[in-house]
């Protein structure tokens, strides 16, 4: 059902998507959608979560409240990040994973903007952004402990801010609209963030 919702939200946006249309695409009865997700905004939130994690790995998050730190270890890329020998390697792990996530999330951006007129949609966006900030901060905390960590004078807070702005769905979609390939965008993000936040080799 979440995969069907992703395809529908991506094609029709938030306002153009109905629970009945998603149910039809998923091959289930419309009441099943309401019983499972409750509202269209809640369905969009679940769809966003699945796009972030990957549809083959998606499972609903635990009941609120929960900490991002409790969820990160379930992702395979987090273990790779921790095991990376240098800050440059760790950044490479995160940018590679992050760019793949942005590719999946990008088609949902118009639907997310469309939901912003709904109070429930506004709350979903607020919580989603809080979790993104927490995740990026946790990543920068790890990078800062690695050899050749953050550049001189660069704080964890500033590095997190830079990464949040550069490694974003809006930036990814902007490059895609200009005809950039996924791999070209990934290389650019890696190069730019390496230059902006990591210590130099000399």
C-alpha cells in the first residue's frame, strides 16, 4: 500500500491524491486504507518514511516519543559510517546514502508542499525536519571524531547547518531539473561538503 501511495502522490500531488485512488492502485478496499493509516496526511508521512529508509526495509517507527539515536543502528549505512577509517570516508558513506535517499524523496516534494495547508501536514513537516536535523547532527558528531575530522574552527553545529542546506531534497531536485545525473550530483555533493566542512590534508 505504501508503494502504491508513493506512486500516486508522486504523480498526482497531495491534493490530487485520494485514499480511494491509492486503494485501487494497491488492490485493496478503500476502508482498508483508512483503517491502516487513518488520514491522507498520515499516509503521506508513512510514505515519506518508506522513501527515506527504502521500501524493502521499511517498518513503521515505534510509538512516540522515540529518539533518532535508537533508530540509526538498524540502518546498514550507520554501521558503515562508524567503521569508516577517516572523516573523508565517513562523509562519503553518508553522502552516498543521503543522495540515494534524496532521489527517492524528491518525487514526494510537491505532495509535501501541498500538504502544508493542512494543520496535520504542518505538524508532519515539523517533525520530519526535526528528525532530519537530529540525524545529520548525529552523523557530524561521528565525522568529527574521525582522523582528518572537521576543518579548523568548524563547529559541529555549523557543519550540520551546511550539510542540511546542501544535502537537501530541494537541492537534489534543482540539479535534476538542470539535467544532472544522479551520479554527477552525488560527486558534486561529496566534493562540496569535503571542501566546506572537512580538515585539509596538509
